[in-house]
C-alpha cells in the first residue's frame, strides 16, 4: 500500500472542500490510503511526514503566495530538508482563490520549489480543458487551464464557499491521477555516487 497525505490550510473553507474532493479521487485508486491533514497539525511535528509516500499540498492563495499558516508548516520542515529525509517522495499541489487568476500560479510555484528543495518528484495536472470539446465553462475539467497543479476558484467569504462544478470535477480527477502515478513509481530514492 502507498500512503498519501493531503496537507492543507483553509482560511474560509474553500481549500478544505477542495482537499476533501482530491481525497475522494485519490481514494478511488486501489493500493493507496489517503489522510487529509491540516498543515498546522504538522507544524509542531513534521516528522509525521515520514510515514507517507506522497504528498498533495493545498493552500489558498493570499497576496500571491501560500497562506502564512501553510508557510509556517513549510518552514517547520527545515530539519527534514537538512537530512533530505523526504527525498524521492512524490508531491503535487493545489490552490484556490476568489478570482479566476488571483496569482495562483505563484502559489503553485512556491509549493513546487519547496518540494524540489526536499528532493521530491512533482506531478502536475495533465488534463486538457474540456471547454475545447464544447463542455460549458463552469462544468469543464481544468477550466482554469493550469498544468503546474490544480487551480480552483472559490467564494469570497466563509459564508460563500461556492465552487464551480468543473473545479470539483478537476479536483477529483487530480487526486485520482496523483494516486495512479504514485502506485506506478518506486518512491525509494537511490543514492547517486
């Protein structure tokens, strides 16, 4: 069995909703277990990450980057970075903001860079937007056209956690794709001499 941790921070509930939808997709794949974990739970104990083969990071986009809570989690992994204990593990990321762009790409690049510094292998979002096939924009898979990771658009407040059907469908497909890749890749990094 391969173990996936979906590590996220959610300020308004949108990122948590997306994390749970990603978990639904990943959980459909045989041979994997999925745990959804708030990032703040791991800040005090980042060693818990060692129990997992793959990670899907999730954060809202705040002012062009990950949230402060998610950044605190990232910073807490410094000891793991110094010893490269996460090297060879598989990673991916997702983000949500209230605007169609909202500078989400910089959030995904931050997660990608974080993963690369730990020696992880990054999995992107491989789905062509369905809009080109005539599917309505709001229902379209990968409607925001992101390949670095999953992007979604959520409501402006905790009272409005509406999300396009296409974004939820993409989240589920994203989770399933990640789990499929994880089951096909050997996650033990070989030392290069």
